[in-house]
C-alpha cells in the first residue's frame, strides 16, 4: 500500500486537485468534505485542502498532519484520487471524532477498503 507520505501517493498539482473537485463525487462530513474519482492506477493518491479559515499556518499544518494520519490509518479502496477539504474547527475536534467522521464519510461514498 502506498502511504500519503510517499511522493507518488500525493496529488501535487493544482490541475489534479481541480479535476477531482470538478469531476469527482463529493460527500460532506461533519468536519471535512471528501471528493473522490477513479484514477486508473493500482494505488490511491491523496490531497488535502486546508484554507486560512482553519487558522494560521501552525493550525493548518497540524490539521494536515492529522488528516494524513487518518488517511494512512483508514485509507480508501485502491484506485482513487481523494481530496479532503478540511472545514473550520477541524483542529479543535478530538481525533476519535475525526476518525468516526472520516470513516462514516467513506462509508457513504462506498469507498471503504
């Protein structure tokens, strides 16, 4: 399995993010919104959007670390590009609640591995 830490496992270019957001399926969770689209690969690629509404750089970076850990731990079924849009208040929520929200969102998407 490829981890989000692996360079190949990440969405890096703006165009990749926009493609997933524009053409992929979208489902809102309580603390995040997930966009997924099949990528034709045998691995997932993952991207995170953490806007300034979340807070300063420290809060945004912490939120992205938490989200990468959620993806590493729970992932998604292989072969998808996944973009996670973090909502304001994300870093203030307990990790267990974020896990439940992420897994529930994936279940509604039908993308649980």
